[in-house]
C-alpha cells in the first residue's frame, strides 16, 4: 500500500512539473534566457522523468530491465538525448517549432525515466563511467559556449551564452562530487579502501607467485 501511494505521489509531482514547464508564462520565462532554458527547464524535465520512472509498477520495471542490463541502454539513451539538446541549432529549433518543442519535452522526460531505472540496475563502476562521460561532455560544451567569440544560438545573446556555459561547467564539477559523496555515505568507498590493502598485501603477492 505504501509503495502504491509513493508511486502515485511521484507520478503526480512529475506530471505537475511537466505541466508547469509547458504553461506559456513559465515556459516563456524559462526559455527567454539560455541559462534558464538549459540549467532549469532541462533538469526539471529530467527530474520529472526520473519520478515517473520511479513510479512504474514492478512488471513495467522488470520488462525494461530485460533489455537494460546493468543500466547500459538507459544510460546510453540519456547521454545521446542530453548531447542532442546541447546543440545550439537544436535549441533554436525548439523555440521555432512547436513540434520540436514537444519532442524536447518528450525526449528529456523519457531520458530522465531511463536514467532513474538504469541507476538502480547499475553497479558503481558503470555509474562512474556514466557520470564521467556526462561530466566531460557538459564541461566541453560549457567551455565552448563560454569561450565562443560569437553567438552560437540565434535566439540568445552572447552574455546569456557565456552564463549558460559557466553553468554547464559548474554542473560538470558538482554532479560527480555529489555522486562521490553519495558513495561515501553509502559506505561503498570505505569498503573499497579497506579492501585495497588486503589485495596489495605481501601475502597476497606471494600467493600469486
């Protein structure tokens, strides 16, 4: 019963966030600035998708897990979707075309759900690979936006582009640090460090020889 209530609450919060992002006044305010577009609207849609993924019933999660071993397929999808919406032309098209805007909403929400479902299935090594790749990509795009001498998006000013780039670089630092802190709090890092001396002990080396 608690699981059902929690799932319903997640779904309600997710749908409310998606609806809020789609309402013209708020959507217009978010998309009027490049930093708000990329650093507020995008994460809100991804978070809403993650909540929808968490609200899936057991059979639905099991069906997805059948082709998402270790979370690899979901992580790959998330990286591809977020990489696409970092392209300046994609941002311009989302502002020009209602169809592209709808595709942006749908793809980011789906990517968030895929990421949430993959995170549960992925061991820390796979999580590290995913976080590292996402952080590298975000930092590279952020530096490009920050250092570009001219506007890359037709609808945004150069100073907005610079702020968005700095925000992406900041996220590329904050997200990996948050992940490391979560590993430390879970005790995984302590276990890993405590096992390291045992693997490197002389007894272990002599046994190998």
